[in-house]
């Protein structure tokens, strides 16, 4: 990788754009286009793109740092970037040169479109179809249930049943502007309110056969080998960023809030300090686990697959618990929107239910640990 300073770049985006806009993004539920533009201007959309395509050539560790820092400032923007990086991993490996170069040049936003209404969070079992069209192209039909950046991303990494081959899944790169591709209503969620996570339908959408990413029928293996590790590791980084922000809010509350009748701050109370210590320890545990997962991947360790399957579940559950504990520790102050804890609390709940859910990951970990196939 070049001398590009991604840590400085994301800090500038947070200070100048994402941080100041976070409350408004959450309040209005609007897609954070200004923040995405700021990420592009800072060179962060092309962070993980290969240098031969014009990108920054950074690895998963750099992407995890960026997502973590951004999540603590604006969860909605961080989730959009997370999904873009996961999609980019597949496009880098199997996508066309022009799209790779557009992403590398910070001029293209992508996302994953896997989960479907009929199979819910079981992303590995698409019901959407791909069929030959009379003109030699391919017709895609599907009801995608949750697509981050729906209607906002420039392309979707799209899953379907195979066109002709055996296998559970085929992947496609579908441009946003295809006819008969529609977003079914705005997103109005509990948390991550600006990430535009809406259903997307394809009703006979025509794509070229060259839009296929990798061989027909091998999409699941490709997703498991590229997009899923990125998604799981970056999801853990996302949860960690929320935990760090929550812990910082708790520290601020304890050190600034005074019990005037005792002449002490809340931090002077042993019980409150002990409760805060639990937050700090839990957050540090997740950071250590994430670092180990990244090291396992980088070193090609035998336990790398297991660590990747574990890391999102560990971080998602920990983030929810730290968020709940922070709400309790900060008391009534945490219910005031201007303090920012309740937004972090709501955003922290998303990772539990995003596919693969914690329940599904526990099953995968059990299977992997017992020598059984994942599917």
C-alpha cells in the first residue's frame, strides 16, 4: 500500500462531516449522501481496491479501522461503507475492469443484495431466479428483503439461483438504473436510520451474461471466500466502534456529573467505577478478539475460519450488552437525545439481526467446531 494515511483521512471525515451530521441523519432517516461524498473526496471508497486498478491497496485491517472509527460517529454512514467494502471484495475478485476502476477512483458505491423475503436471513438459499432472455441476455427476478443503500448505491452484488449449472447460488453485478428494478418504500427503522436498508424487487430485470461474477452455480463459495469474511470482520469492527463511543459517553457522564451534597463526582463512587470497569473490560475483550481474527486471516492460521465465524457474534452481543449497561449507568441522562447514548443504543441492536444472525453464527461455529459442514 502507498503512504496514504487512511487513519487521518477518516478522522477528517468524522470531524468535518459525519460527526456534525449524525444527529440529523438519525432524526430524519435520510441517506447520508454528504458523508458518502466526503468519504469519496477523502479517498476512502477506493481504500480496499487494488493498486493496479487505481485504488489504495489497503487490507482488511485498514478497512476495519475506518469502519470502527466511523461507527462511533455515525452508524448509518459506517454501515453503508461496510457493505460497500464487502461488495468491493467480490467485485475486485470477479468484476469488470471499468467498475473496479470506478470504485478505485472513489466514483462508485456498491452494496450486497443477498437476503430475500422468502428465505429471510438464510442468505445462502436464494429463491430469486436467473433465466435466459430471447436476446441472449439474462432475466433476473427476485424480492430482496433488506438491501443497504437501496436506490442509492451505483450497483448491487446480487444473488440468484443458478442460470443453468448445479449449485445453490450465482452472483451478478446489477447496475442501479436497470429498468424493472425497484425499491419498495423508504427505510424507517429503530436504528441505523439513514442506511436506506429497504426491499428491492427485480421483475424481469435484463442484464448481460457478462454481469455474472464468477462461474454459474459457484456464487456461495465465492461469497463465503470473499464477501462473508469482509462482512463478518467489518461488522465486528462496527460493533466495536459503537462500544468505544458508548464507553466514552459513560466516562464523560461519570466524570462530569457531581453529587453536590457529597462534594464528589459519580466517578468517585466505587460502585459506579466498578460498573464502568465492566464496560471497559468488555470493550477491550472485543478489540482483542477482533485483532486475533485479523491476525488469523493474515497469517493463514488453521483457526481462521472459526475466528471469522465467531467474531461478529462476539461483538454484536457484547455491543448490545454494553449499550444496555451504559443506559443504566447514565440513568436519565441517557434518555436525552442530545447526549447521544440512546442513538448508539439503537444502532447497537442491528448487528444481532443482520444476516448471518447471531443464532445462525452460533450454529455455524458449532458445526465448524464439531467437524460438520456449514450447510
